[in-house]
C-alpha cells in the first residue's frame, strides 16, 4: 500500500491518513483492478497509521477480501515478514503469525525458507493459526493456477523466446511513449505555440545528459534492480537518435551534453531541445526530500534557454521542481520514463502525432506544498491534476 502516500514520500514509511482519505485518494485504482479480476496483489512494506501493512487484518482481509470480494491471492513483498520486527528478524515466529493471520496467502522468502516452514508448522500445530486460514490461502492460490491452466501447461513455451523484442512490440511501445508524454507548456505568454517543431528546423542544438542515455530513459528495475545509466544496458533508441532520424535531411543536429554559454550564443541555433532528468533508481535509493533536478540539469536549462528558443524534456519517474525555470522555457514536456523507444518522443515533438497525455498527479510549485491533492483547501499547483496541452499532427 502506497509508498507514494507515505510521510514525506519515504519508501517503506508510514501513511498518515484517516479511512475516508484512504478511500478517496489511494483506493480507486484498486477498485478497478479487482473489478477486472486481477489475480494477485502484493502488500507494501509501508504502514498505515503505524500498523504494518503485512499485519493489517482490517485492510487485507476485512476490506480487500471481504468487502471488495477479491478472489485472487495476496502475496507478501520480498523478505517483508523479516522487517516486521525491530531489529529486523528478531522475532520471526511473531512476524509469521501476524502476517498469515492478517490474510497473506503466499510469502516471498528468497533465503530462509526452512525457518519459515518450521515456524509456520509450529503455529498451525498449536492452533495459533487455524487450518481454515491455511485452507483459504491454498484455495486462493490453486484457483489462480487452475484459471491460468498451469497444471495442464506448467512451463512456458521456449519457442516464444524469439518473439521478445520484435518490431511490432517496439512499435507498440513507441505508441505508448507518445501517448504518455504530457505537454505542460507550449510557448511563452503572448507568443504563438512552439510545438510541433518544423522538420526543416535549420540548426538544432540537443543538450542535456539524458538526450543520449538509454538507461536513463528506462529507469530502475530495468535489467538490474537499480537500472544503469548509459547505452550499454539494453537495445533501443535514445531521444537524440529519434530526433536525428525524424528531422529533414537539410537540418543540422548538434549534440552537447553541457554546452558553455559562449558555445550556445555563437552557435547560430534556430532551436534547442534540452533533455534533463534524474538517474535511475528503485525503492529507497529514490528517496528525495528536495525533488530537485540533479546537476547539471538546471545550469544547462539556464544556459540554453536564455539564448535559444528551447524545449525542455524531463526524464523522471515523478514530478520534479521545475517552477524556478519555467518562465525561461518556451515549451516543457514531462516524458516520465519512456523506455527503449526514444523515437516516440520525436514523433510528437515534430508533429507526426499530437500530444494527448494528461497529468495523472498534481505537479507542485514547491516541495513545501506536499502532500497536495485535488480538493485540498489550499490547492495551488504549478500544473493541476489532469492538465495537459494538446497539439495536432502537422500534415
């Protein structure tokens, strides 16, 4: 449950909110998932008002299973039962008792499975955990396996391995990229929209450390746990490569990660595209109380956008602090983590397709405003929930 709603957004932290707020802000996606027959739900490391989610019988059993009529199985997070006591693992017997009685059906145990089996067996034999709870867990797991046909076909078809990464799959991923981008600014006040750019764009400067950074586009949980910056992680197309393949042959594309003011001022550039962002991360490694754009991103924005008509493309898994620079920027695009298909970004920048994406969360002016949600008394965002400018294809 909801690391994004925890105190200061810290991973595995405590979500402090009443039940009404929980239902209103955090629960709607779960309703849709359960209605559409999702088969498994993993419990979060985090807590709700001080109660560990892995020990929360009210939410896991009373609400999810009984009220929402969830018929799949509930699985723990990785080694989550170990984290239920402090110090970690100091009372594994108690952790197993609390977790299983809360309604967890399958426990993710990468290492200490013998300890888990021994403790769980003991808890069943002394009737601390009733057999009815075990029957419920087994019934739910088997129901999903039968529904998936795993007893008839327990192994994947190895002949399908060659299907991975096919062009039709990349085309679909590219479509997902262009539909997920959100155009938040398009032209300075009183000026005509800057996007879409002309493909005959003269001399174009592409700047920023994420313009030619496939690993940065993909983010964490890509090939490795924390992901990896650079272009040696996986196959794909960077945003720079997408731009180069999209512009007219007469256009001159110049790339510089961190250009100097003199270089920009004397370069004779007609336009600039600045791609900045945050490095890949997963889980606690992504905790950030400031939510600022890492260096040299801000200085590149300042240098380029003070001298050339510029589009800033932000690569990030969340809104970052952009308000100090927004007035210098001509056009601003939230690209999130577009993955391997950087051509999807070029598709909309140059008008082969229009921008259609909308914000799925509120974009703050200052971190001092957080948490901020629609309906708050002092709701004053930089860009509100659901906002997103649209453009039309330039055929």
